[in-house]
């Protein structure tokens, strides 16, 4: 910090912005600039989803005015019942995958960080390898497996694949945090007669809540946004996710832009709210000092 | 309460032996202190007793049961850790109740036990607080409370006072002593602080490099150490050691010649010694006196000419650091009221009965007239 806190509180509130060093202004400006750049496409989508069709084409960069404001995109989308089904599919797949990734990831992380057994190191390498190799390389084999198991066009196939995709990173991160839980705490629990499962669920997991929230946040987004596996493994009408479903509105000859933009805007809502939920946990966990 | 017996207990980590053939017996209601330098194996021994480490060979019995393969809870043991190890996300009440809840005790029973323990330890007003809202001393008491509510056969303490500041340490030491008496509990206590060991223990076990050097009452270890290591470990400041040669050895005393040529008598049992053997004599700083002249020196006394090089004034005594003619360094505890000056040439005097004698291999010759070895607390 280049400025000191010697002024009384009342004076500090009225300190002009330029009382700050120029380097900080530059940093803030560039950060705001990048934020605008990144947000511009999203903003465009949101703005234009509230406009009538002509207004979108005549003036795509303007805010919706009283003349151009129209909810027709949204009414069209929400009237279609299959859009709700797509949302439901996305939701089910994302939540189920997250649940299993966190549960098994935490348990695996606990196993390899806490217990000494033959092959511990090799197991670690195996999981680390999983981070380095992209799962999409094995798409053909995965499709063959799903066909063999009769799981094509089921949500189960998607959940299985996403769990496999998300586990390595989850395990690596969670095992780092678990290694930081003080050894004496676990010993004390063992002396209290608590069995290993209870120690895991009731002592260790509450202490690594911030880590779990972190893993949840950046595991969830790639799953929700994924187009690849839904397209390959579950393209049927009943199992489409929202990302896949929106593609339908983009036709070869004529595109219903209102519907596309409206459904894209709606698609943002669940994942943003899930993120908000977890990130609050994350921050609360860190500031509460839950992890010693 | 329980008695504990260790029979040739050994432990190795892989190929590295850490504990060698430990033989030990702890009576009902005894407070035994395991003491020794860092790395001597005392914490490992405690963890083995607890059941957190397994035993490589040998037998561990609590009362009559062989408990080698039992889990900590099944052994009826409770442990208080150095860092207290309280569950950070549970309040004090839940911390103390957790173990009981898992065992399946009823809610009323748990509440009764927790409140009773909290009262004894003066933490009953803190039951709703989280560990991070407590001071070090309060956390320590919660850790002890968590052990008490389980009504174990055996209490284990792993350096519980090391994280406290000096004044709190002294106060808590006395409270622990009182707790031991009130609970009439069998306790095993690990520390590296010999003052804690001397004041708390009914019995002290001195460990070094995984071997038991000696086990006995504090005063026995002080007056009759079995070897050089125990003699230097117990007693602060450390005992002075002087090289000497045996002139005449018998069961009623040993005559020796010191490096400066003077001849002294040590009242130790010299029946195992040979004439001409190189030994070391031990002089405790508190058993020596410092005189200006040789007027008080008896014919058999040890009298060393030395010069004062450093003085530490403790108020109740002076610690005098001296150097003899033969460049031997000595520490003597002198009267706090005596006026001394650096550079004073003095005579360090010690009576024959206060001398210790150690052979080249470290074993001690038994003293024939050791000082008081009877504790006021022995019933």
C-alpha cells in the first residue's frame, strides 16, 4: 500500500480518487478494460434477447428502448416444453456429476494422503496422469463402451463420463488440502474411538469446505457448457442438454434469433446461481478460518 | 485405574529401530514421566502405548489384558496432545461430548459427564465457545476435559505444557498434580523439561536413543543415577564432571587423583573398580561451596583452585562459572547474598559423600551416603 491510514475516518471517506498512486489507477483501468472486453459478447446477447427481431438486426449494439423492447424471445422459448426438459437434463447431469466427483474425489484424496500402503505413489501418478491427458482423446472408445453397455442416449452415460473427467483434478487439489489438516487432530479422533469413515465425514470434510467449494465451482462450469459429449453420447430428443438444445434453433437456412438469444440468456442463470451459492460458501469458509 | 506393563517392547520404522526392549511397570494410580532429549523415543513410546503406532515386538499389558492389537479406544486410553487437537468447528461442549456420542451414551449421561468435568476444570462458563475463541490455557483445559469425560483406565499426556508461557506453565503444573490426586488416575506424561519431571512424577523414566537409562523416583534419579547420562540429564545446572584416576578402591570408599594432582576421597562403592582406572567424578553445583581460603577444607575433601569467570545473579542464589588451574570449567551454585567479583581466586570445596563416580563406560558406582531420597508424598 502506498498511502497511509493516518487520516480520521470521516476525512478518509472524502479523499479524492486521485489521492491514489498513478500505478494503481493504471492497474484498475486495465482490469476494467479487460472485464468490458470479456463481458461484451455476454452483454450483447443479454441486451438483444430483450429486443424484437427487427431491432436486433437494425441496431444490434444499442440497449433495448421502449420501442424495441420485446419479450417475444422469452415467451417463445418458455412456451416450448422441451426447453424445460433440456434445462432439467443439464441440471441433473451437472448436479449428479458434481456430487459423485466431490464424494469419490474427497474419499480418494483422503485415501492417498492419509494412509501408507503399497502402490500409494503409483496411484498418485495415475490420477495426475488423468489431468494431463484430455478425456476427449478416448471418445471413440467411450462411445464403444456406452454402446456395449446400452447406455447410449441416457443421462447416465454423461454422468459417468463427466465423473471420470472431473475426478483427477478434484483428487489432486483435495489431497493437498487434506494433507494440511493437523495430524494430531486425526489422532485425537482415533483416541476418541471414532472410526475412519466418521473421521473423514465429520472431522476432515468440514475442515476443507473451502477446497470443496473451489473444486465444485470450476468443475461445474465445463460440465454445464459441454457440447461434445451430449452430442456424441446423448443426442436424442429426450436426453438433450440445454447447450445441445439451443443448437436446434440455429437452423441451416433460417435462425430464430430471438429464441436463441433468449435461451442462451436463460442458460446462464442456473450456473451463475450455483456459482454464487458455492462461492459464498468458499469465502465464508476462508474468512471463518475453518482450516487451521 | 489400571497398571501398565511393558515386556521387552521394541518398535522399528521399517529397518530403523526406535525403541529397544523396553521393560517397564507402572502401578495403579502412578504418574510416570517419560523424559529425555529430543529424538530419544519418548513420544514414540507414548504413541505406542496409545495405540496410534503398532508394536514391532514385545508385549504391552494394561491390567492383565494384552493390548498389542487393540485400537486406542478399546484400550481404555485417553490422550492429551501437545497442540490440544480440539475440533475447530465444534464448540467446547461438543468437543468434549464427541467421543461419548460416538460410543452411544445417552444425551443426559453425556451432559452430566461434560458438565462435571467442566466444573472441575473451571471451564463451565465456556461451553458454547469455539476453540479459536479460547486462550491457550483454556484450550488445554478443554483437551484435558475431553480426556476426563471418557473415564479412561489410563491418561496419556504428550508435552501438554510446552505451548504455554512460563507463569501459566507453573500454575497448570500444580493443577495437573492436584488433578492426579483427585482422580487417583494412572497417568503417563511425556516431557523434555526435567523440572516438570521432578515435580510431577511419582516415577521418572529417563530415555535415550530408544533405551531406558533408568526408572525410579525423582530423588533416586537425582541421588543415585545409574549412569552418566542420567546424572547429566537430571539436575539444573548440569553436574560438573572431572576426570580422575583411581588410586585405591574398596567397598567403603575410593581414593582418586585429580588432574591437578590433588588427592580426594569419594564415598562410593568401589568394589568393581581397578587401581589406575580412568574415571570421572561428578560434583553437583549445589553440593559445592566456594571459599576464599583453605581454612574449612577437610583432609578428604575435594578442593579445587579456580577463578570466577562469570556470575549469573538469580536473586536467591548466584551461579558461578569458574575455571580451574587445569582449565577445567565448573559451575557452582552460591549464596545469593554473597558478594563475589569476577576474577576472584577461590577454592571450590566438596565433601566426600557428595561426589558421584562414573566409570569409562558410563555406569555409576553407587554412592554410600546419598542425600534424602524419601519424598514427602509417599504414603
